[in-house]
């Protein structure tokens, strides 16, 4: 049996061998640090037996799947600790997730902060006990009986819902046994750096019809230093929470009269309008034309587009004159109707329609989160109609535009190519051509990318841009989707140079993604301290006393006439209080005026960047701020 390792080395074995034994054959050190393995591209437990030729790589905590395995094991250690401390608690599910793990429990009362501390202490004991973790399988009837004897109804339900031919596996560590597909570490001792971070409610199986369970979140790393850095990032994220800052800075609000439907306040609208002015400016310069399409269209359109069959559960519908209508969840069918409005020639292509359209999608109430997850949002869409020969060049132009936008805000990013999902429409040939077109464009740009298997849109593959914010978190925003399907379904055509009718290719593209979500990201990225050009209020004028209110107003008028967003704080408060308040509001420039400034026709400048800069002339200060705004300078 030949085993090909990650570096291309081939090892031969005379009989079936476990993934762990393969690791040992490479080095004892690797085996000690191994968490799981990749066998022919699939994640496998270290206990998995390889019985035929295969490609095998060993994953440690330095690898994403290895760290995921460590965190999955941590979730079991937490469940074991809870069963020791609170034996009446029922177990639900406990997976590893992006930044850690969670486990759902059925318990009469919610876990308290004090109880989390107790659970952590018990987890540390379990780690010290160095419990061997064993995997075993049972037939369905025996598996159900085992979980019934342990009083675990949620596990029984999970087993009953498994396919008839499913392998039903369990993992045992000490007195604790859990239903699980794995993989897991070989022992509890490797899970040393962990922290339980929060408690939340979660419906069983994500359905509001089911019981609300207690979900404990945690995270785990192989080193204490990595855990400390992660916890520091979480603390910083709390300070930057856009919901908290949105309230403090009077940017937006939410209402119980419309859960998931955000309200933008005056400051938020100033920010939003400035953002959209920038968006329009760069799109006009890149030969886009802006359109606006209706928010509601009839069922026939959505059946033709495929949304009625593939997306109806997320759509809001109504009946008008005995005809079904849907509020649009996407803008693309509207752009198609605009394209069909008149005959098209190859000379018209690429035809770039831009639309900031308000869309509505039904999200479960438990998934709503400030501006990040809402039920109505504005997509900064563009739908571009091209010939097959224009794919590579057009995708390159779009990628350049997205890069320009992200660079403006100081974001780094990485790229993923998302391929055909299970719930898709169209022929294999079209999908292969579309995926090849995007790959060629990325390679022509020299953009490194990773394949995200099965995560494309139902009508076509896509390139996703994942931006990295100021504290290292990633957000999926920009996307470029290549679509052969909608042009077919709507029978779109253009007249080619040969005088014959041809079908265009359609590109769906966003830069911000959701404008609301992008604003939420910007709030957290800048911690509310927006660059001067973007700040809702760019200058605040603070008179030392009421005696200088008139001069303060004349200063504010001069700045406002120069196109600078300016306010006067005319409250009868001490100047120190006013300065602190303006700082807390993240105002880029604070101008203090009193007797000396009024006599000299000047202002005392305090900038967010340099703090107290002393006395300056009005014209000088105005010119400086105008230059920052014009160049969209980063702080």
C-alpha cells in the first residue's frame, strides 16, 4: 500500500494502518502534535484506518483543521465538566466554529458567570487527568438504547434522524460518552489554553418552534499566548461594537415595531450620503450608468429568474389584484428588464448598470445583529452584460475597482473562488465554462485565491473578497458572480458583428455588498473615529462662554460655507466638559474660541490626530481641512 505525503514522499506499508501510525512513521514529534489527518482531501480522525493507496497529510494545531479538532475536543471537555457539576443537564450539540466552539444544553436555569468559572475549573481538572479519548461504533438500536439509558433525548432524536446506512460513532473519555462523528484528539491533555466566553439562547435545531436551549461559547488554542491575544481582540471588539457606537454617535437605531429594519439618524445619513457620493463618483468614472428598479414585481418574473423555486422561503410576498407579488430579495431581474427594454448590439457591450437597490430578505429573529444581519438592506449592485470574449478583461476591471474601494478605507483582503453548490441550475458545460472564466481572470491578474467548494450562487460561480479590518477580523463583502443562467432563462440577446443573434453573459457584482453592513464594518474598523472626509460632523466649534457665541457662529458659518460639516456647541457647560464630549463623539477637529480668538479672528485647534495644535487662522484651517476632504486622507 502506497501513502503519498504532502511533500510528495511516498511511504509503503504491508498492511492497513491508522492515520496516527502514518504520523509516527514520519516522526514521533509529529505524532505527538498530530490532531487529525487529511486522507484524499477529506478530514479524518487519527484513529481512521487507511487500507488502500491514498494521499495523506497530518494536521497539527498550526493547520486550520487541526485547530478545529482541538476546539471540538474542548467542547466535549466542557460538556463532560457540565455533566459532572450539573448532572441533570441534557446534551444537544457541540461543534467547533470559526473562532472557537459552543455546546447547547437543556437546563431549567441559564448558566451564570459564576457557574462558567466553575465549569472552566472542572475542565482544567479533566485536562490534567489526561483522559484517553476512545472512538467506537454501535448499530442504530444499540446506539438509541445507550442514549436512552443516559437520559439524553436530543441524542436519541439525532440518531433516529440519521440515514439508515449511517455510521453511528461515539467518543468516550473517562466516564463521559458522547454521540459524535469526530474527529477528536487522542487525549484531553492537549487542550490547555481555553476560555468560556459567553452564554446565549439557541433554539433546538435552529427552529423557533422548538425549545430554547442554553448555548455556551468558548474558544481554545494550543498556547496561552495565542489565547491571550484572542481575548484581547475580543475585548477590543466589544469597545468597537457598532451597535454600541451607533447609539453613542447617533448614527442609527432599531425599533421593536420593525425588528431587523434599521433606522438611520441624521448623523448616520450624513455618513451614508458621503459614502454613496464616493460610490457614485467612482462608478461614473468607470463607465457605469445608474438605474433604479421597482421594489416589488410579480410572481412570473421570480419564477423565470428561479428565485421562486430556489429562494422563496427568504422572500416577502403579497397579493395584488389576485396576482402574487414578491418584494425583491435581489436586484438582478430588474436590471434584466432594463436590458430588454431595447435591442442591443455588440457595440453596446460591456453595458454596466449600477443600482443601489433596497432589497428585503427574511432572516430568523435569532440571527438579526445590528446592521450586520438585517431584513432590509441596500445592495450596491452592478449588473454587467458582456460578450464571452470580454470575460477576463471585465472581471479584471471589476477587481481593480473593488481593490480601489478597499484601499480607500485601509482594508487588506483575500480572495476565494466559490464553485457550484448542490442547489444549482444550469448545465455542467455552462458551469465549467463559468468557473474557468473566473479562474482565468484571477490568474491573469496574479491574484492569489483559494477554492471554496460548493459555495457559489445557485445560478453561477463567484469570486468573493474577504476584507480584514483593523483588529484582524475578516468580512465577506465584495463579490463577482458570472452568470450564464439568467440570460438563458430571460432569452437575452444582442446582435453580433456577424449580424446574428447571440446570448450575452451577465456579471453580478457588489463592492460594499450591503451598504448597511458595510457601514457597520466601517464603524467597528475605525472605532467610530472616521476619516475627516467621511465623518458626519467634521468640525465642532466650542465657545468658552456665552459671551463668544456670536463669534463661534460666525466661525461655524465660514466653515460651513467652505463645504465643511460644522456644528456649534452652545451649551452653558464648562469648556473642559465640551472638549471631552466632542472627543467622545470622535469629532476630527475641535475649535475652541474665546476672547483672544475673537480679537484675532482665529481659532484654537484641537485635532483628533495631534490633540492641541494651538492658535490658527480661519483661512489656514479651512484650507487644511478642505484638502483632507478632497484627498480623502486617512488619519
